[in-house]
C-alpha cells in the first residue's frame, strides 16, 4: 500500500498521472508474517480472477495466490503433482487422475472430482473466452468416476498432458463458479480485496493443504511508469517490482537492492510476412536474418541479460534444443548477396518497431545501420504501444513482435508456427512441420521425440519469416529483506508463484 506521503514522492518523480491504478488508502496495521507490497508494470480494468482468461503477469500472480492446478512446474521445467495425487496413462490418450485428499477451498468445502470436471470442461464454452481453449480442444471427454477420480480421454495421444495442466489457464475452480468478483480457490492465500485495475489483497489461508505460507498478506497493484515504479522500490514504499529495464540494473544494485533474473524462453522477434512483398521473396528473408547482430544486441541493448537465439523458438535450456543446428551469423556481406539476388539493392523497405515489442526500437536501429552496409535502406516507423497488438502486429510486411516464455515446446510451436495458428506471425505454411507437430505430441520415446523437435527447429530456422535473435531474461527487483526467490522456467517472479515461497526477513 502507498500512503499519501509516498504518493507525493512518486508524483515528484514521474508525475501524478502515471500512478493511475494505485491505491492511496490509510496504512494497514501490521500482520503476522508480514505484508508484501508488489507493484506490477501493467494493470487495467480488464484484470481478471478467472484463470481461463488471464492475460498479464498481474493476473497470473493473483491467480497463483488463490488457486492451484492439478500439477505445477518445477525448476527444471518438468511437472510435479499438486492437487493430483497420481496421474496415470498407458497410451498417452486415456489418463486417470487421483485427487489429493484433505484439500479445502477457501469457503471450507472439500475438493472433489466434480470441481476438476467443471474446471476443465468450461474451456470449451465460447462464452468463457478461455485463453486455453486451443489446448483444451484435445479433451474429448472429461468425467468423474468417483468422488476423487477423474478420467480424461484425449482426441489423440499427448504425452505432455501433465505439463499442460501446470499452465496457468488450467487452475481448478469450485464446481459451478461463474462469479469472479472474488476468488474461491484452494491456494495459499484467500482473496480479501479485489478491485480490477486498482489493487488486490491476499491473506494467508491457514488451512492451506501444503501448510500455511510464511507471508501474512500480499498487496498487488500497478505503477505503469518505469521510473515511478523503480523509485517506489528505492523509497521503501514497495518490496517487489517487475518490468526492469536492463540499463538500470547497476543503479538498483548500487543502492543495495537486488535484481532477480529469470532466464526464460521469451523473445522479441522480427516478423516478415511471407504472403506479402518483399517477404514473398525468400532471399529477402534470408538477407534480413543475416542483418541481426545478435551479440551486440545481447550486450549493448540487453546488458547481457539475454541468450543468443537461432531463429527458432526453442531456447538452449530446453531438453529439445537442437545444438547441432549451425548458428546463423551476423553477415552484412551475405545479406548483400541475398538482397542482390532479390533485386533489392538500393531499395527502401519500411520496417515497423514499437515500445510494445520489447527493445524493438533499439534492435531496429542496429539493423538499419547494418542494412546500409548491405545495400538496403530500412525505413523505421515507430508505432505507438496503444493499439499495436490489434492494429500493427502481424499485419505489416516487416515489423516486430514479442512472445512471452512458453515452457512447453508443443505450445510455442502450436501457437506461433502451425499453419493454421491464429498467431502465425509470418503466415508460414509447411505440411511437414504440421505432421511432425502432431506426431511429436504422442511420441513417448524421448530420443525419437527429440529428433522430431530438432527437425521442426530446422524447418522454422530455414523457411519461416520469423527471426529470433535472442532469448530474453525477465528481470524483477526487490528489497534485500525479501528472501526465497529462485528462478522458475515458466516466467518471472518465480513463474508468477512467488507469494507461496518467499518471506520477509525479521517477520514472524
């Protein structure tokens, strides 16, 4: 919570207008275990407590406090049991889930198979607007076969079902839940206040099935302006913030605060539409990919908080990463060769960047300078963040986008590279890729599965209109009093689940 004195300090730094969404109510009394105050970069009246409709990091963090899934991610990107006590299959198509006993919802009602059936089935309802609908489409049947046993029949074999059930969309609700003005889950915190676009407060749930957590209360709100958000941390008005610019990390650590890095699989990508000119010419696409000075981008733009990518979406930390695929190099001379073949030497090519696509403005400037060396003029147009994702992203012939970390190879391939994917940015269509994607889902022999994913990476690298120069780290910052933070592969702030694991030093 930010009191009036803190509000004046922040207004002096960044202007009062940037504080929209913060709450300036009187200070709350201390709580046992301590109160953690968290300021996120993005929040709006579209915030939700419905797990199926989550869109932003603040949604993910809140829902992780209030709900549990049947499984959850580990630090090694595998799935471990959560509300499920056991998950079994013999063919990767028919699955049996045994629920953990003794789990209570915040209203005191015990968890049953009816809750799981309801939570999974609702993704198919168009009225829900589930962000997980495309994946839930694999559920041919979900039914209870007892008070604590659920059977899931899939449309085809899918070996990653335990990983899929660990994603944020598939958190478990109480049977029949339709009102999301509050949250009634089985998670470590009860929702005691929720105002969309303003703030939320979670209070420790003493009957939590894993045992009470260490924090007493978590308050979350948004400070959209980066400078104001940082100064709120440095002034001691908040304890944890996200959305840290790599360029200010030294300033943070020099003042005794801590930067928390998560090496994820998210990226800012160059998007060249293959169904429009000039991207319909393969040599133009290859030339543009050769203009990306990946190492300079990593060190100069991201201050080392990134890993070099190779124009496909599988990061080096993935067990399916194909290290044998030759690394594409920064080579203006090779780019010139391709531009000449495409009859584009001396041409002016519009390229759209935006602050909405992280650091794409800076990346575009580097590519523009390299383009001059390669005999092409990249004319940068900077699109405003407002309306970028609806009006610009995937629509212009040459531009940029941004993809958050996906911890499952099948998900990122399905959402962004499958021929009929709604987020297939470059409009790439490849029958071989689509067949491999379907086959890999049901392949339980890991060497064969890895070979399939390796071939898919090569196809994307060689043929798609997507350039992925780097895999970006997620940076959060926090007070040194906050203990217990550790990286998780599915996103920053401990895969959005920090509240269950951390504590404030010197608090009971």
